[in-house]
C-alpha cells in the first residue's frame, strides 16, 4: 500500500474546535437514533485510525495511538495522585454549545 502525503493544512484552534464539534454532532446524532454510545465511539475510533494509517502510514498511526495511550495513562496517574493526597480529582471542563448544527448529517451535502 502506498502512503499518500497530504498537503499541509492551516491548522488553527478554530479549525480543531470546528472539527471536534462535527465529531460530537455525529456521535450525538447516532446515539439519538438508537446506536449504543460505546459502539459509536469504537466505530468512530476505528474509522479514524484506519484513515490516519492511509494518510500517514501504519507506523505513524501506531505511534500516534501510543502517544494517546500515554496521555491517558498520565491522566489516570494524576487523578490517582490527587486521591492519594486526599484531594478531589480535577473535573474536565464541559463543552459548550455545539459548534455546528447537530443534525447536519441529515442533509444531502455533508461537507
């Protein structure tokens, strides 16, 4: 399989927030239609990982997953440290309003 090198993107916080909102909207829409949340997350992760490997190569995809797992392990470690000190773990900041219409997937034109 030949790895395709994608063109550089203008990677901004606004772009990342918009994309994260789109993923949340797809997730919410699938769950609202009756799909189990765990199945939706697993499927989205599998599809994203497969596409990542197609774009950047299998080795880069594996390295990326390893970095993500290390970040999660660090979060777990930090939460455990709070508990050992008798403190409440920090709670994640809840997301605000969706950045895109949650039913955009129902439209004819997806993007």
